[in-house]
């Protein structure tokens, strides 16, 4: 197993988990701060989320292979924090699984010649959930293929846009002298945080690499940097061709890709971009489904004490996949009502809890032996503050207290 677990595969699992359909929302969410501001927000979020993931890794090295959030939080932070963290983890990962089954099933139904939605959902579910049930290695191999397809389709769809991007448009040179940018940073932060979620996979990778924390750390660096590069290129392609003051129709439709392409076509030929982006979206949803559910799968195995035998993995698969599948079949669009809170819940277990875990871990065990995250106490404060800022931004946004850019 150790020989078969490749560093490339680990990085692909991380990149595939991160680069979901939510990526398409980034240019709209950051249209207020525009290109230079979006680069600052994306790099700030990438670094903070990478660091918090590495914090989980250091803590995880003090526990046996297969130990996940439930074991670590209960031991280091107590039952109260474990309940809060468990609810946040389950809410985010179950809701994303639910949403991915719906959207992936819809695209599958279209690809099968307009079959009923439930047929598409069933096919999507059987293929990709079966992959997670089989093994982390299957997820590794499938994710690598999907990421390869995503890169090809992404470059195919945006190749012309990348070359035609104009620096004056990227810098918003035609804007009035009194134009505001940074007042909109609060609405951009939670969306970018949700665009860098991979933390449920840290324990899965440590188990996959049989405790080799160095390989896990390199996978996290590699996978998150691939995602960051693709996000920056996407920002360049869109915000370098569609002027900031022309974003109003896209914002009004919540970043709908069809509207985005329609508006882009007023400034540059878009050709087959819509069709290719549909391929990209499908592969992004499939790879994110694999990564998200792998993290949920291993979290629930730790929570319920299921072993790694076929019987144990079947039990874990049942509690991982059946609830979101049934919800998707019975309430197809129910997730829409609560998906806005994903960023809030994610900030708890991807920033607040990792910082608290590392602080408690170093008090109990000292520094990590096989891996030690950089930065000392200052980095713990940095990540904790990052979580607090994002939670505050999400709450103020839900209350309608933050300025919203409307184009």
C-alpha cells in the first residue's frame, strides 16, 4: 500500500476536493474588490486555510492511523467542543454531498439524453460513491483523471480569454476616482473560504500514506497551490475581459454561468465556451464529491468505530451516503435554503478548531515529532483570527449589514 500511495495522487485528492463548482462564483463574489483585491483575498485565504490544514496534520500525528476529528477534539478540547465541531463538520460535508448528488445527477441525466433526474442521480451516485467505498486509492486514481480533464477543459474554455485579458480592465482604470473597493471585502471572504475547503481529507491522507506526515504536507501544499493557480487564472480570464461596471446582470443572477458568458460575448467572442465549461463543471463536481465524501467517510468511521474491512466500510458507506441520497431524492432543492451557511459552519472546523487543537496538543504532547507546522504561537493566533473574521463577515452578511457591490 505504501508503494502505491503516490504524492501526485494525494495532491490530486486535495485539488479535486477544493476545485468545485463554487469556483465559478469567485469572480462575482470578488467583483467588488476587483482583480488586485481578489488576489489579496485569495492568497490570504489560501495561506490561512493551508496553515490550518497543516495544524490538523501535526495534531493528527499524535494519534493512531484512522483517528479523525472526533477522537482529537474529544481528547484535546472536551465533549462540548466535540459536539460543536461534529455538528459543523456533519452540516458542511452532508450538505455538500447532498448538493453534489443533485447537481451531478442533473448533469448526468442531461448527458444520458434527458433521462429523469432520479436516473441521473442514481447513476452519478453509484459510480462515485462506489469509488469512495472501494478505497482511498480508487479516489486517488479517479481524482487524477478528473483533474487532468479539468485542466484540459479549463484551458480550452479560457485559452482565448487569458490571451485577450486587458491590463486596464484588470486594474479598472476607467473607474471614477472615488470608486470604492475594500468596503466589499467582507462579502468576498466567506465565498473564498468555502473555495479552499479540504480539511476533512487531512486524516484520510495520513491514513492513506500510513503515517508519513511529510507526504501529506507536500500533498496539501501541492493540491492547494494547483487550486490557487487555477483560481487566479480564472479571475484573470473573467475580470480581464468583462469590465467591473458590466457585472450588474451577472450579480443579479448570482453568478449564473450562462449570464456570465452572455455578458462576456459583448466584449469578446466566446465560441464553444458554454459547452466546454459544462464539461469542466461536471468534472469539478465529481472530483469534489469524491474528496468531500472521502473526508466524511473517514470522519464517520472514526465516530462510530467502524473498521476498514469490507463489512466495516459498507457500514460506513451506509451512514455516509444514504442520508444525503434520500434527502436528494425526496427534497431535490432543499439544500438551497441553508447552503448560505456553509461558510459559517466551515470557518468553525477549518480555522477556529484547528488553532485550538494545535494549542492544546502542544500543551499535552509538546511539538510534533514527525511533522511540525511553522509559525509558533503567532500562527495559531493568525488562523484563529482568520476564522473569527470570516464568521463575523458571514453573520454581518446574513444580517444585511455589509456593503454589497451591485455593478
